[in-house]
């Protein structure tokens, strides 16, 4: 949560974001990069819609037999010479990972890009225990330098522009020649590469997430565009994979199916540049690979979602398409949400992870426009689940009093058609009078939220029902 | 032997009833021209969507029961709003998941409820009487109509038959306008940022008229255009199709 923003202060965070032109300019790029990329990729693949059905079905099937597939996965990892650890929550996961690092005598760990380590707060935990985590994905590296958190699940530094990155590099890479040109993204990349190369070689442990866990083979799979993930997991002596339990799929074939959706939905690429399978530690005769291979399987609230109205959310493959297409995200960016995962998927997931009380606003800050669901490769009914959270809020009386009162008053009227007719007749007449010949009102009592930004078109005068009755119609 | 006229009930919607009766009368005209016998059951108020989207399931159910009882006796139910039609068609059955009796009634009503332009094109398959409207318009796809009901080509097909009218598409006609019911006042600043982008997209088309099939979006977009002092007019698609465009456009000065 960048700058300590929380979900509880969402409106304030959003206000600050809307007053931050460089941020707005940076997130505006999502349209011509990620959104149009996805559109082109989906249009170019005739079976894209059928693939979405297939992807959904694979995940739904796996979730229905999750225990079975997780146990099968564990057996295969162990057969291949690896270790599997089960973590009930974030604290568990951190403790397990620290323990492995300490036993390996680690001082420095490299990390591949992973949202799950953000979810458990691994970096801060390792640092507090004397171990230096180094992010190796360019975007993650940039926000680590800036002391921020990712503002997007696949483009963690999407909120930063290249001038800001250049300034950060000059600040932190103190041996950098001041005359060195850092005007282009490629020169920035080269600079980061140079610094990271040395860190890769000196790391004792490499930590990655996983896009998939394959039950059939015990493999973990990551997809990246920079190859940093490969160096993270091949060079150090120990490789730790932290993955949540819903990442498992039955077979390699299933990975292939979902892979066809993942990059297309995320960036519009047919495939990410690197797709890496890890199965156990290095075997005799392998040219490279770690000596020890650990998989930490994290629950952190997920098993409680099974069988609930939020189970469908566990199909999520973290492609970010829902985020890219969300009009709210596109207005305020990711940090305003004050949660690890932003956008529609984040607003559905976060209350499960941190509790509904701490997540006020998230489910409500949506127009329910449905574009997220329409692009989600896993066909997750995100708006429906946002509405479920609103229902839970209402049931538990967490809905703000004013809104509750307004709703009750309106309900009372709407259930009494005659009274409703009278009230609306008076209201429409009054507003029309107030507007006079203007046709639109610049200010209306009790409607400040509307008229702060836009006029309120005036009613025509009589309500439809009165005009209809006047014509003697039924 | 002539087939009897279909008995169609119009669900006016609370916004049309309150803000823009012209849309209701336009819908009636279009339906009658298409050979329907139109009724407007007295006692209708709101479909219950505000309660449903605020998490108040019981409140939504109470209003849904009221609507079901009032409308189930008709052959077809037509709604000049994708949002309210979507509420009845896709969400009413969900509201009664634990009550088989009500659920059956909800499903029966859902089956015969239609958004106006979809009813004219997909169900009746008739062309409206010829009308003329000189000018260039752009069409905003309202979210619920588009994504819950698949309303996209129907209004464009009907508009393409209007004499003198040219349609110029926005870069992203399917982008939300930021209305979102209570969202637009609860998160007004974000809502404003979203409608800002919509209005900018409208402007780049150079169209002098913006059309849509949902009054919520229309009030929002019109309100923003007026505040900016724009001369772009805003109307419900039914008004143009029915040729009922003599009165002022939404939010426009009365003559
Ligand atoms: S919810 Fe769907 S669209 Fe959003 S990140 Fe997950 S899989 Fe992608």
C-alpha cells in the first residue's frame, strides 16, 4: 500500500490521484497498449471465445477437486526431490521462507515478479530479519527503488513515467556517469540490467511466484517478458516458489490451453517471451538449476472461498484484463484502492483477504458496467460478486447510515404506488419550476454530488403517469 | 382471419416517468405503429434496481414481486431502458433462488420482457414508419443493455432507416459513462472523470446529437455537456425513431 494508503480512505486517495497529472498521463497509456493489444489478439484468434469456455471449465473442475490435485502435485514435487510446505496464512508463509533462507545461510535473495509475495508482505519481513530482497523484474525494481508497491498486477510501475525512472536511477545508482543518456526506455533497461546482473550472481536464494502448478508433473510454471525469472531461479543454490493453492491445474495440456488466453488477455501478446517450467532441483547431468527446490503453498483465506458465492474468483489467472478495462481504475490508478490487488479483481478478492470492515468502499466504488466480466478470460462474474459484497455489507449493517436511510425512504414510497405518484408529481413539478425556462439546473438542494460536476437536466413537467391518465389511457 | 394484436405492457421506468415522459410517449407510438395494443399498468413505480445494487436484497425482492404481479398477465413487456429491462430479465430470477413459486413467475416474466429497440428488431422484426431527422448523431451503448442483453446493432439498424440522419461512431462507444446509479453521487469525483472521457469522445465525432437507450446515462452525459456549455443535443433513441423531436432536447432551454 503505497504511502500507507488504505481502502478505508479510498475517496481521499482517489481525490489525490485525480489531482496528479503525471499519474493520469501514465495510466492513460493503458488504452493504446494493453487494451488495444488485447482487442487485436482476441480478434485475431477465431477460437478465442471457445478457449475462454475451456479455460473456465478447467479451473472450475480443478476447484471442485482441489484437495485431490494439490495432493497429487505435492507427491510429484517430492518424487522429483523437492519440498512442499503448507502455509495457512501470510505469517506462516513468511516464517517458512525465512527459515529456508536462514538454513541456506542467505544474505541476499533475488525475486522474480510475484504478487503473492506482495500479498504476504515478504520483502519487509525478510528485510526486518537481515536479508536483503532484490527485485529483478524491471517494473518491480523501479518501485522497489521508489519505496512503493505495485499499482497494477502485471505492470507494477504503470503509474511511473520514464523521466521519473531516470531520476530514480541517478539517485540510487551513485556510480552512474551523469552524462549517460537515460532518455529512452531501452537505455533505462540497459542500466537496470547492468546493476541486476551482479546481484543475480551474488544471490543465495531465488524466490518466484507461479502462474501454474501442474499436478501431473509437480512442475511450477512462470511466464515473464524479461527472462529475469529464469536467472532468479537458476543461478542461486536454492529456489523457493511461493504460490497460492488455486494455481494448480491437472495437466500440462491444461497449462497449454490457459496459456493461450493469458498473454493475449494481459498484453495482447500471443505468448509471453519466456515460459519456464521448474520440476524439482537440478538432477545429475543437468547443466544448471538450483540444488534445493521448495514450494510454499499458501491458503490465506482461499479455502474459505470454496463453496461460497466467491468461489468463481479462484479461477482468476491474474492477467489484469479486468483492471485495464475498468473505468474506475482508469480514472485513479491502482494505489488509490489501498489494497494489494487493485481494480475489479482486487475489489472482489480483498475483502476475503483483509476482511470486509477494512475494505469499505471497494465493492461500492464500481459502476457495475460489466466490462471486466466481458473481457475476463476465465469468465468470472465480477459485477455479481461485487454485488454480493454489497449484500454482505448491508446484512451486517456496514452500509453508511445516510445511504441506508435514503434507501429505506425510497423503498417505502416505491412500494406505495399512489403515494409515489403524488410525490413524483410534486417533485417533477417543483424541479421544473425551479429550472424555469433553463431546462437544466446548476444547483439542486441535496444533490450536491451531482451538481458539483454537471447540470441536472430538469424534468419536462408532468410525470408520464399523470400525462397518460390525462389522455384517458390505461 | 386476422391475428389478434399482441397485448404489450409498457414498463415506463421511474426515470422516464419523472424526467422525460416524451420517451414514454415515443415508445407507445413505436409500439402502436408496429401493431401492438399498448397498456401502461397503473401502479408501476420502479424495478428495484437501486435496492438490488445497494445490497438490499429484501427491498429489491419486494419491488420485484410488485412488478411481477402487475405485468405477468400481458403477452409482452417492453422497457425503454436496457438497465431496467436487464434487471427484470437477468436479475429477477436470481432474486428468488430459494422460492420456487416466485422463481417460476420471475422466469416467465423475464422471458417476455424486452428492451424497446430489441423488441422492435428481434421480436417484431418490423421497420418503424418512415421519419426524417436531419443531422449527425453518435450512439452511446449503455452498459446493461449492451452487456446483459446484447443490445448493439438493433438501435443502429433502426436509426439507419431514419431519413437524413448520419451516425458517426465514437472511438469507444461501449465505454461506461460513469453514471452507475448511486455511484455518480457517492463517488462523484470519479464519476466526473469517467463522464469527462465520454464527453471528450462525443466531441471528437463532431456529431451534433448524442443518442442512447437509457435515461440514466443520458441525464449524466447531457448534464456534463450542458455544464461545459456544449451545443451537442442529447435525446433518447426512441424520440428520434418516433419522430417526437419537436420539444427541447434533454436539459435544453425551453422555447
Ligand atoms: S479476474 Fe479475470 S480478467 Fe481479472 S485478472 Fe483475473 S482472470 Fe484476468
